[in-house]
C-alpha cells in the first residue's frame, strides 16, 4: 500500500502510513465463512487488528479512494505537496528524520539541517556525560543520582550538604546551568 507524504507549513516532512484495517470492505471471507458488511465498514471495526490470518477482504473502495479519505481526515490544514508514494521513497535511516524534506515525489536529507542535528546530538552527549560525572556533597552524588532520589532522600541529602546560603547558590547555579543547556538541545 502507498504512503502519503506532504510538507508541513513549518517546512518539515509529514508521513502518513495508512493502515489497511481502516479501509472500507463490503465483504470479508474468513475460514470459509462470508461476512457481508452492509454498509461497508472498516475491517478493524469488525475483526480487530487487520490483517487476520486466512481472511480475504473485498474492498468497497479503491486504494485511491481510500488514500483520498485518509488525506482528507489526516493531513493538516496548510500542508502542501500532498502525494501518495511507494514505501521505498522514505529513507531507511531514520536518524536524520528531522532533516527530511520533500523534493517532488522524492524524500531527501537536507544537509544543513542534518549538520545542525549532528551538532545538537554532540552537545546532548556532552551534557549527559557531565550529568553522569559532576558531583555534589558528601557522600558525592551525581546529578543523575540526585534526580533519581525520592523527595525524602533528597531533603535529607540537602540538609546534610547545603548548610549555608552560599552553598545553596552554588548548587542551584550548577543545576540551572545543566537545565538550561539541556533545554537548548
């Protein structure tokens, strides 16, 4: 079955993979028993998750009609370049998903956006490394360990390690730095 691609108003690529189970069927044969669906019904509503082993559907709509129904229901207002394409149009490597852009019926990776994503990934790794190794107090606790403490344990740790306003400011300043760095990525 074809998939639907389009360009969001933000410029990002949108991908919709319609499920065959939402397609309208007029009749389904399963284990030799014919089920007539009048009016035509989405096969998922009758059989649960489609496809069902041994079941064959007689569709009440063509694939094109089905895709047009999905487009009308699922593509956001303001989207452009809406088209149905083969699954092979979508890159197998999803690591640069946010850099995918539509070029006609093709999906390409925008190099400038991919480079920006690589930089963000490197910054996030650096922050994760700092969170894992930067320590506070006695016994020393990493930011990760502090974030995993219960509120009661954190209060006990804080009371034992942050005994002055100056110490509190140092801890809060370092935590704020990490939070702000993390928000930028």
